[in-house]
C-alpha cells in the first residue's frame, strides 16, 4: 500500500489531527496501522470504562495528550448518584508507571483525588496542561501540588468543578521560576485566594492570554492584574462592584483602555450595573461574551452592553434578557454563531422566560447561527419551522422547555412538525435535544432525516416503542442516546441489539424497561456492560424479571465489567 517511505507517511499523518480521521487511516493496512500507532500523540477516550489505561498506553507509546470522560452526560442533571464511579486514579497510576511522556490531561465528569494530582505533578517532568471540567473529589491541596511541581505549566483550566477549598494559598505555590503560564482559569473556586500572589504570578507570565478569576477577586486587584497583562485575549472578572464616581473606577477604566487584545469576556459574578460602561471600549472587538453567571446584569443595562458588541460570534446569557433583549441581539450581532440562553429561575416562578418570539428574532437576524441551547417558557411549531428556514446550518440544536410536556400554546398540538422541520432542513445536525409535547411522529422524522445525528437527548416524549425504533433504525451515525421519563420498553431495547455495538452508550431512566429485558440484552451482547442503577437498595429483593428498572446504562467496552462499581450498581 505504501508508495512512500514510512517517514513520509508519518509526516503526512501529522496533518491528520481529528481522532476520527486518525482511526480511519489506521484501518487502511498493517503498515499504516503501525505508523499511525507510533506517531499518534493525542488520544480521546469518550468513556473511561470502555478500555483499560494499560491497553491505551501499549497501543500509543508516543502519547502526549489524553482526554478522558467519566460519568454519563445526564450526571449534569443530577441523575447519576454520588459514588457511581468515574475515578481517574487508575489512569494516572498506570500512566505514571509507564514511560509515557504525558504533557496534557483533560478530564470531564470524573472523580479526581488530591493524591492523583500530586502523583501527576511528580511523574511527568514536561507536564504542561491540566483541564478539569465538571470534576469532583479534589481540593486546593491538589492544585497546590500541580502549581509547585509542574515547572513548565502552560494551562490550568478549572470549569464547573466541585472543589473543596482547604486554604486560599495554592496560588502562592507557583515557584518564582514559573513564567510559562498561557491560560489560568479558577472562576469556579468559591474560597478566598492570595491576591498578592495572583498579581505576582501574572506579572511574571508575559505570555498569559487567558485569565478567569473567581468571585473574591475585587476590582482593585483586577486593575492591578490588567496593568501587568495588557496582552490578555480572554478575561473573566470576579466581583465587580464599584461606584462609577470613585477613583478606583476611573483607574480601572483607564487600565481597560490599554487592553486592546481582549476578544472574550466573562464573569461579573457580582456586579454594580452602573459601572459596566468601563468595559464598553473593549466590547467593540469582542467575539465571545459569557454572562451566564451574571444575574446582576439585566434590563436596560444588559441591553446597553449588548449594543456595544457588534462582532459577537458566541453569546451565553440568562433568560432574563427577555424576548426584547434577544431582538436587540439579533439586530446587533450579525456574526453570531453560538447562542446559549440559560434559565435564571429553572422552576419558572415569578419570571417571564424567553419564548418562541425571541428565538424567531435571533434566527432572522443571525443567519450564521449553528449552535443553540435555548431554555424557554414555550415554543410553537410555526416558530420552529421559521427557525429551520432561517438557519439551516445548525450542528447542535438543544431546546429545553421549562414545562417539558407543554404543547404548542397556539394550536395545542404536539411539537412534532416543528422539530421535524429542524431535522429536515438542518442536514449537518449532529446533536439534538428535544422538549415539549411530542409523539412517535417526531422520531419518525428524526430517523428519516437526521442522517448525521450523533447524540440525541429525549425526555417526556413518545407514545410507544416505535418512537425509539425509528431512531435506532434510521440514525446510522448515532453514538449516544439518552432517554428519561419516556414510554420505551423491552420491545424497543431488544429489537436490534447489534446497533449498540456501533454506539458509545445508551442511557434510559424512568422508562418501561424491565429487569428481564436488561438480562436478555446482557446475555446476547457480551461486549456490552449493562448496568442497572438503583439508589433505593431494592434490587436485592427483586426476583421478578417483569420489575421495571429505575436507571439503565449500557456502554461498549473492551475490558469487561468494571471493578469499582458501588453496591447500588448491578452489572448483568
């Protein structure tokens, strides 16, 4: 197969960066498999239980960057109980024992211990990047070990983590010789930090481009930091409570004027809205704005801020912006590509969330929009059909109606036709989340038209097993299917069990699946782990195969049953 020397093929492979493409070239022939194996430096593992760390290390001895995901996606909605698993400890121990020169580690929804962070920091001399997203189990002691021992650290990115703050001096553990930081994000930390240590660290980091601080960092410290780092591209503020007539405000405003490179702005965890104009000068060049944790920015102050941001490509906002505010976004942000609207009040008490009116305005004004997460109070079929016509380039479309079974408020009909229009018009759609009153008809549309769909989230939808079967039979590229509170049972689960061999995982909770159905699936498909999660500790008394299971998680694996499952998880 090779018409060129191996060195030439390896050089060509250097330009193949996507994991899916690397996987494909490794299947061409034995020679390419061997070249790809020894040349691959980046590996992504979508499920930490799908393969053993030893097997990954043996396959890719040149591993430099590893991305690992642990708990199922529905853990973000508190559907996965505490103690389910997803520990990174075995991976770090295996990596430390090997000769792998790990430089980057990215973890999502995993349990991370201080001991594993300490081992990580001492085992890899050239370690440069640690990204933790929605992780738990560690404290600032673990961060202190990373700061003290990773002498070439370029990136420390902490997003949405549950971190115990034993003391606020972990930033002081960065040695004076540490000058390599490019990205530092600790916005999710709740405790106090050493402000002087932060200023010193920033001052000796000339290449720092990303800095996101937490709530206890006051405006005065922010001003000192910005004085030391006018080269920042991505800024996340902490507390921003200032009197516009104060000297501190004027100093900060003058300093912000010197920061001409900032393209991304977030934070404002605590804010005095009257002091927002200090940031207006940099808003003109912003491409990303995240106000999803800034409930204090609302009303006319929010509208004024948005009007300054004419070049936005990415906007995360709370639904207190209202439909009128979204209309301003639509008329101002013509380059918008990603929009996320989060609920300021998830229970809908006392707040008028955004509706179909705001989404239609966005679709009309922002033709480049291709990624959407939209929490709303209501939606209509007519609005979804209009959105589909205006924005046919959606890759991700996630609609969450706060009342998940609410029909079209105008016609009182299910939202089948609206979502049908979305999947029919958006040929590149890869991720879809459904909400509202829906019947099996919408799943027929999805199976017929969503040819590129890889991930589907379903809740409170469908009439019968047919709905799930339409999806499984039609969506050939489906990798992750997650379902809750829907009437799908054993008939849908067992109709074509071979489909699960091509998928990464299936989650079903509060559905019609029985213990007997799960046993049959496990018996017929030994290459799958079929786990039943029951927090009520009743399974040991259940011998009836007709008993419905509370939660079922099915995933493909090469290593068989996991050894760390808790008592409330049954592996069939």
